[in-house]
C-alpha cells in the first residue's frame, strides 16, 4: 500500500515535543537569570578594583563647560601703595613732637604765686596778742587806738550829700616800734567811699597809736552815721 509524500514522521514530532517540556523551560529560565547575575556581580567587583587601584571615576556636568562670566574678566582695582603716606604721617608726627619738646624747653616754668611772708619778728618767737571788739577786749589801749582813728577819719562828702551811712570792719597789726602793717578790710561796706575813707584814716592815725609791749593785731569797726556826726 502506498503512503502519501506529505505524511509526517511520528519520531520527529515526538522529539520536538520532548524539548519544550516544563522542566526544560524552567532550566532555561534559571540559566539565563544566573548568567545575568554573574555578569552584574562581575561589573560591581570590577568597579571596586578600579577604586582600590587609585582610579577615580568623575562625573562631569555640562555646567562645568559653561562660558566664563563677564565679572571674571573685569580686572580688580589695584590697591594704591600706602607706605609713602604712612612715612609722611610719621615724619609729621615726629616734627610736631620735636616742636612741642622745644617749646617746653624754651618756656620757663611757671613762677609760683608769692606766698604771704609772715612777720619777721613773729618768726623770732615774739608774742602776738589780738584785741577785738567781738571778744569784748575794749580796754584802754583799744580805746586809744579807736580815738586816734576817729580823729583822722573824714565823712566822705559824696556820701554825706546823698545821705548815706555805713560801717566798715578793719584789721591791722601794730608792732612794738609803732609801725602798722597788714591793713585790710574784713567786712566792707556796700558804699565804696566808706571803705576808702576807713583805709586812709588808719594810715593817717598810725603815728598817734600808743606804744605796745608786744606786737598786737587789732580788729575794730569804723561806723559812719549822719545823726551823731562825730566822725
């Protein structure tokens, strides 16, 4: 009996069906995954070896190659030299200090204010007593001195015409030889003519003062009154 030319071989079909079994497909997929894992691990270890050998991998961004900005092209102003200026300032300061030092050397030291010299006789240990109207020391000597002043005292004409009165408290020293010193006004009168008249009266009356055994300081008032008009 003749067979058809297109009749398939049953053994060949059986072989093809045996290749695509589930077990074979699972093995193929597992093999591909393992191959991929090995390739990935190889790449990782290769990068680690490159880093250990000193090779560095850098990533260059496009911004690195940008054109330089215009601000970098602008030249910064150069600082002006200041050494000469400092030297000139130092020279001027030295000159000023030198001038001040010369002025201090040339200017004489300030003369101290003259101190009031105490009485020479008092320095020798001479006893000085004080007769004052405030202490009630109006003895005979005090009265004689006051009368001598009253005789030489004159009422100022201008004050008399204007009807003015006043009182001047004076102080002075009478030495044993009769000389008068240190005449001064302790309490002046508001009307100056009375102050001038009191000073002149003491200077004129000193010749009539009594002789004293010790140097004496006198303190007394000189009164100007129009009612009594005894001055």
